[in-house]
C-alpha cells in the first residue's frame, strides 16, 4: 500500500459518511431536529438497491437507475416521516423529538427486517467499475474513484444549492430565524419538508452507493449512524462544510489505521471524537450559537 | 410543597446555597414506606403467579431499578442519554469477570456499582462541556464502543458471553433456588429504591430538578450545575451497574446484548411508558413493559417494529406515561366533582 492509494481509499471511505452526515447536519441546522432515524433511511437505500439489482451483474445505466431509485424512495420515506410525525412535534420540547425519531428508527428498522429478513446480502458492481486502474504506479479501484467523484459532485451541488439558489436563500433564512422567515412570506412548512426530503435522499444515496462494497443487512444502520454522529460532532453540528472536512479526516485516518496500525481499526472515529470534545467541543466548524438544543 | 432558599444571605465563605426542602420532607417517611409497599405488592404478585410469570417478574424488578436510574437522568436532571445500557452491561460484565473470586453476592454488586460509577465519571467529565443534544450523541457512541469492545477484548468472549456466574449465598442462605433469589433481589432492589427516593427528596434532588427546569437560572442562584450534573450521572451509572450485577447473578450469563443500542432504547421506552417525571413512573413502566413484552409480543418476530410503534404512540399521545394518564383522570374526576 502506498501513500496515494491509502489516501484515495480513505477519501472514498469518507464519501458515504459525508453524504449521511451532511443530510443529518442539514436537517439539524435548518429544522433543529436531530434525526435518529437517519441511519435507518440509509439502510433502506442500500436494501432497495440490493433488491433492484439482485444477483445479476448490472450494466452502468441499470446501476445508476437503481441508485437514483434508492435515493428517491428514501426521500419519499423521509418526507412521509416529516408530514406524519416530525411536523406535529416542532412545538414540543427537544426530548420528545429525539424520542420520536428514535421510535421511527425502530419502526423503519423493524419494517426492513420484516421485508428483507435478517440475512445479509451482497451485490455485484457494474462490470466496468469492478476493475482497477494504475495512477502514478499504484493500483486504485475504479469504484473508489467513482465514490470520490460523486462526493465532489454532491459537495459542490450542496454548496451551490445553499449559497446561490433562491431555495437556498430561504433555507438559510429559516435556519437563522423561522418566525421572521414566515413573516416575510416564506413558505416555511414547504421548505422544511423539502429539506427533510433532501437530507433523507442524501442518506439513501449513501446507502445505495455503499451497497456493492459491504454486506447489507438491516442492522448496518447502527454502526453507520454512530459513525455519522461522530462526524457531525467532529465537524460541528449544523455545518455542512464541517461534515465534509470531518468525513474526509475520519475516512483518511481510518484508511491509515487499516494500512499501518490495524489494532486501531474501527476506533479512529471514537479517538477523534474524544480529542475534539476535549479540545474544541463545538466541533471544527461549528458555531457557538448552536447550543439551542 | 414549599421550597425556600436559605435566608438571610449566607456569609462570604459559605458553600453553595443549596435549595433546602421544607422540614416536612426532611422527616419524610416516603423513602421507607414506599419501597416497602413496592416489595410487598411485587412479592404478593410473585407468589400467586405461575413459574414462567415469576421468571418475568424476577427480571422486571431488576429492570425497574435500571429504569429508575435512567429516571435520575431524564426525569430528575434533564440529562438525555441514549447509551444507558452501557452501565448496566459494565456492571453485568464486572460481576461476570470476577466470578472466580470467593466473595459474597453483595460484594459483587458493590464492585459492579463501583466500576460503573468510575466509567460514568470518566464519560461525564469528557462530556461536561457539551450541549444536551451533543451529549446524547456522545452517550450513544460510548455505548457502541462498549458493545464493540466485548468482541475485541478476548476475555469478554464476544457473542458467546460469559456463563456459569454463581449466585453464592447470603447470610448462610443459598441463593440457587428461585424463591430465595427472589427475596434476595427484591430486598436489594427495594433498599436501593428507598435510598434513591431519599436522594430524590433531599436538597440535592431538589437542586437537580432546578437544573432540569432551567440550568441558567439554577446557576444564577448558585447551584453548581456542572458538578451536580456529573454527580447525577455517576449516581445513575452506579445504580445501573448494580442492576447489571444483579442481572448477571439472576441469569448466570452475560452477553453483549446487555450493552446493545437496542437495549438502551428499551430502557428509555420502559421509563417513558411509566412516566419520567414521577419517582415511581420508570419502575412501573419497566414492570408493565416486561409483562406486555412477555404476554403479547413474546413470540412475535417483529419485536423491533412493535417496540417502535409503542414508543411513537407513547411519545405522541401520552408524553407523560401511565402516571400522566392517571393524573389526567384524577383531574377530570376532581373537576366533575367540583362542578356538582
């Protein structure tokens, strides 16, 4: 393993984490809801792709359609959650909201167990993406390059959406002051619904993309949601840029742990979290005002 | 209940002005007779039940203690934790790992509680600077680390768990027969509940409630918010650890599921079902939950789904649990009576 391949596999490892964590942190930043169910949304995305692709070797268009379908269905599940449960609890205290989303986590996970069973599934990558390529004399799996590419596209897309579009302007306005946003005529209900849907779609996308790399089972979400919590803590609650930086940091350090210090594998997250909590409790890019919970 | 702050203004070097409870509660007998009623009612129930239900009740009273320890955090102090199973599991594993020692069962419980307290203090210190939601996330992460460690550390035996944990004997009474273990566990639980009830009614308990209601105002009247939060976390961790030790002796086996994320969720559901705010709410909820689980969903394969639906229903419809429903019924009754 050379430095470059470790670096790229680390970044590729960080991309799904970034997708999940950015959705989580976006929902928190705008709506003020820490969505415990986020990890289960992620799993639904992964399981949907395994069902669509099955045991075949998919072509690239099938794979893309499967991934997008996974993200879309999960977005729908998220929006359904917002309209049926989350919306009715905005005025209640935070603990009610935490418990309600925790209940949704259990429900979605239970439903996933009912539909897909407890066994783990694996799927094939499209043939073109299953190989590897040589860059500067080191072997890089093509799928990792795809992940890095998708991560970059989503990061840039999110940046443009939030900072440059009209929708983004209303999102930022509502994140700052929801009552004021409503007073100047923004449709806060709709924006919050869309943000919840967008965040969920990111989780679904992450699940769909990671499906070919891991064995997928309904309990995959536990490990993943905790890792994305770790990333949100490291990056700062409510900061999308923070979650990008943190995801890359965590991904790369995990890859280096795999390559050079195997006994630390699986624990790098927790070490980083402990360090951040001791040195900078509000996270790398977190703002101090987010003590509102 | 009348609550008064110590008056007149204390001299400069005085300690923090703890909220003093009224003299009525200082000589309160509730810490004595309430656990006694609890003991008598559960024991009476135990002896009229068929053996399989006796088994359920035996676990339920241990969970009652565990849920009450969670109530210390959620209900009394307003600390949200999603990894409480970790302390229960730490206590259970402590008893399991020490099984070779020739100690009495009570010494095992003491060790379990002590080790859990140490763990709780460490986590509390790390998380001291965090806001509520971040702290909830931290507890969840810590719980997961504890769970992962059971698979990584060879002594802890991973999924197989540690088995043949002895029950031993107390004051010459062998605890192996279920009936003598019932007496042992219910007496331990009742005593600890009594101690907790005493703490709940003490100035310390009142200060915790003040922190829950408004941490800024509590700090403004001189309550040492951070150290009391830490103390509450240590207390809750210790009691959970003790319950874990009891659980290990009861089942004579400890597996990673005692530390799992789902179990943390179950503890919350138990406490919430009974009502977090009253002292006896979590205990009532735990017993209720165990029986609902055993009677209705015992054979269901969709446990997680049903659990989630129960939790969602409780959160959305009865946010203050069974005790809250009782209170609402009592209010309705009073109102209709006053109208006549």
